[in-house]
């Protein structure tokens, strides 16, 4: 199981497509287009932050259970970064102390119930796509989801900036599995075929190292 991590607009879905194609494996995507809670959250973050995170948490847990049954699988966002997203909203006063307590307890219970042998409990590899804040904003602008745009809500600028910073700390602190960081500014794999191949070479090399190490 390979899981991706990265801020909004980092290119997680595009890299998921690439890895799934190369490994001929199932891909599991974050529920966005069919997510009826997400537009509500952007319209009223204080009211819907908790509901949105519970929605995502449920979807991610279900995806991990399904993916763990496959020989190879790739997920475009992991349950491991879920806490980062919710606690950012909590720090922005978009969730009450009681909601934080309920969320933390639920996440702890879910993490303890992640699939175990004969399947792997933790992913084989976490891939973090690191992008600069300007690149993040440009990608959000280009994909054109109305509720994500700064014109829709100028306060999103500070939210996006803080989110990007926290992902750097998340990657530095992550210890659940081997990890790899891809520079999304240097390698524009979303649009450049040569960059796609260069990124895949990095991933393939890392997987080889992990699997050879497992045999020793």
C-alpha cells in the first residue's frame, strides 16, 4: 500500500494515477466531486468543520480496509494526515473543545483497528508532494473549484498558507513507514511527461530499496 500526502493542489490525484498505472494496481481517491459537505464547509467553516472531517475520516478508513486486501494499492490521501487537517480548523476556532475530544478519541480507536496480519497495518511507503505556497495557489486557481478560490473567500489565503506550512512539519515528524518527498515545483508531473518519468524513477528506486531491505 502506497499513500500520498500533500496540501491542496499539490497533485496527489495525478501522482496516484501515475503510480496506479505503473503498478497496475487499484487507486483510491479522496471523495471530492461527490462530497456534498465540502461546499457547505467552505461556505460556513465554523458550522461544518467537524462534520466534514468525520465524513473524510470515515471514507479514508473504508479505503484503507479495501486497499489492504490488494497486493498493490495506492491512496491519494491517507488517514495519517487527517489529524493535521482537523486540528488546523480547531486552532482557527472552527471546532469546539468537545468536538476535538470526540474527534481525537474516534481517530485513536480507528487507528487501533486498522487492518492487521495477514495484511500490512501501515503503508509500505508514504509519498509527500511538497509544493511552494505560490504553486499551491496557482494550482487551486487553475482547477477552478469555485468554493476554493480566494475570490470566494479572501480569508482562505491565510488558511492555505498555514496548511502548507503544517504539511512540512507533518512530513518531518512522520514515522509510521518509509517515506519519500517529491518536489512538486521542480517536477511538474501534472503537465510534463519528462517530469512524470523522473518522479516515477524516484518512486521505483525507493520501492526497490524498501523491498530489498525487507528480504534481508
